[in-house]
C-alpha cells in the first residue's frame, strides 16, 4: 500500500526524530496510565488513532495501562431498552437493571471492541474489568445523603494482575466495574476517572493522562487559545474559588490531585479529539493540553 506524502522534507523529519529520541529513552520501562473518556471515544477514526499511539508506546517498551469509560454508549443502550438515564450531582443513578446494562456495555461491548482494535493494530492487549482477579474493590457511596444505587468508590486496588501482564508485554484494558468489599458480592459502577487515578497510584505510574473531549483547562471556557499549559498543584484551590476551574473540569482536576498526592509525578488533561495527542504529549517539546504537577 502506497504511503501518503505528508509534505515533510528530510531535514524536518530528522528534526522531529531527534526531538523525540530523548523522550523515547525517558519513557522506556515506565508505567503510563491513560484514562480514555467516553465522549472522546465517539469518533471511530480518532479512536483508531489513539490505539495506534498506544501500540507504538507498547512496542518501544512503555508500559501502558488503558482505563476506559463509556457513558454515551450506556445512555444509548438505556434509551434502546426504554429506560431513562438519571443523574444525581453528576453521578449516574444505578439500580440493579441499570447495573446489568452498565456491565454489558462496558465489559462485554466497549472493552472487547478496544481490545480488538489494539490487536488489529499489532498490539498485545488483554481486556479486564475491576472484578477480574479482585483488581478493584469498592463500597457503596451516597452523595449528600442520596442513595445512588450500585454506585461505588474504590477502597482497594490489587495491581498484581496488571504488573504480571505488563511484565509480559501486554496492554491491560480496564472497564471500571468493581467487586464489593469482603462479604459484599455486589458489583458497583465506578467513575472511570477516579478509578484510573487510584490505579495509577497503585502501580506507581510515572504519568497519568486523561484523554477527554476538551483542550484542557481554559481561562475562558469558550476560547481554546486561553489554554493553561501548566498548573502547580498548590494553585488549584484558588483557581476553583475564582471559577477558572469549574463544572465538569473540577472532578478531572481532583483525580489529578489524587494521583499527585499518591506519588505520581506527572498528570495531564489532554484533548483526545486531536489526532495522536498522546504522542505529541509524550514525545515532543511542545506538549499538549494541561499538565498538573507538584510545584
């Protein structure tokens, strides 16, 4: 198959490769946890580009763990069966019927679709849920005294299965359905952002990346040119108080803070709609999106 000419001359190619090489060396053997958001997964071509990036990272020796969401797909399935989606303070109310659909969509459909694409791209991928090998344990949560059904918060991460797979060159792909704590045989719907942050901490990851459908943290919400590229952890409270960080960005930032507090050195919120944004972030001087870090 004939390769497309992308217009780069040899000198430019050499410059790109020479810039990327130190980063290749930096990341080989390191663990990177990538959270792939449900809204960022809607475009099939972009999804395949993300999988290309992950396979490349794995091929050069970066240990990638992919944690995925699937909110839009769950909404679609609930609509198909005539069940209304209900949210309380941003969290999906999950009764027993909804929990069955969540498991079916996340673990049975989306997880296997992602694994299939990675395999087609030449990667070695294994699909898991938080139930497998007791990877994620959770307890039922209530939000402001409101019963959310089978919605849980992670109380324990057992990374043994992930470390074993990474050592053997596999890419673990995780859907965030968790098993209850000892004595509780329920399954719980877990927010994928918070689960990914806790997994990054448990694995002692070098980097935690959230692939979303926004450019990053913006000073003006409707102005992509107002992107804030770096934020010190200590500046977060004042940015929330002044409204620079607001709405749906707050929980994403909170996940970054949790990862930082747990020892992950670098956390990022980047735009999964930009082709190969993951490679741009990891292998170029320019970076992309917003990096939240310890001062």
